[in-house]
C-alpha cells in the first residue's frame, strides 16, 4: 500500500511510522507545507521521496488544497497520513480522501480539539490525558476514532512534560494504527471504526 505522509514540522510521528517498517507499506512520499520542515530533511536523508508545497504561495485555502491533492495523487496513495500537518483542510479535500486519511491529535477526543491541548487539560484539572488516531472528516479533529493512548497527568506536570509523555505514546499508537489499516483491519461501519486498535 502506498502511503503519503503530510507534515509541517519536526515530523517525529512520521519518523516513527517510517522506522516501524510496516509490512506491505510503501512510504511513497513525505510532503510538507513548510519547505524548511525538519522532518523533510530527515526523510530525504533516508531516501524517502519528499516534496514541499508552500501554502503561502497560494491565494486561497481552496487553491492550496487543490494543488496539494494533485501532488498527493501523483503518488497514487492508498492512505494519507496527517502527522503534525498544521493546516485546516477544505471539505473538498477531506471528501477526496474519505476513509483513507488518518490524523493524530494530542488529546483524548472529543475533548480538546484544536490547539494547546496539554495546557488546557492541565488547566481543567484532568487526571488523564492522551492522544487519538482518527479518520479525517470535514469536521476538524472529529471523525471515527481508530485508537487512543492514555497517560496519567501528574500534579507537577507542565505543558512540556505532559506533551513529552503523550508524544511517546503517539509514537507507538500511530505506527500500529497504520499497520492495521495496511493489513485491512480497519473498516468504518455506521460512522464507527470496526476493529479498534488496542488501547495503549
Ligand atoms: C503531535 O503532538 C501531533 O499529535 C500533533 O502535532 C504534533 C506533531 O509532532 N498533531 P511531530 O511533528 O510528529 O513531531
């Protein structure tokens, strides 16, 4: 299965997926909307095809998404993986990859969609936090949940310490979710994922 991974920054989740060497998975390309994303250089060094499409060069979100879809489709993807891809996607784009695009979000969805998830969890006095892999729909950080990983929030946690602990779980959870997709173990039935990945 051809997999295209979209990143915007350091790409540690992308690295975890590449390094997992998932049977039957071909990392067809790593694409970034930021040409200077550290993850691009990491992938290129390992011989993974890379591309950059600078969103600032486009007049509208629609125009960027259309060009991005064209670039992605050149790699004939079976699965598109959003890994720290910091762009809101248009409905046309999400519809195009319906049922074959995954995202990882650093909270236990449906709590804390959007940004600053860890600080918000701390501020609310949450006792557990975590991350969620879900299929992407037009609704930001919604969509059928594939897998969740949970960590305990410690009394002295800062945003950074909590983020670091959750990130470790992300690096286990995401490759496992991709493995399950590639193995044909994930299906959406009545809006829910059948064959849930084991919770971390
Ligand atoms: C991760 O915390 C991910 O959950 C969120 O953005 C961060 C990306 O980190 N969507 P990285 O680029 O994968 O290191």
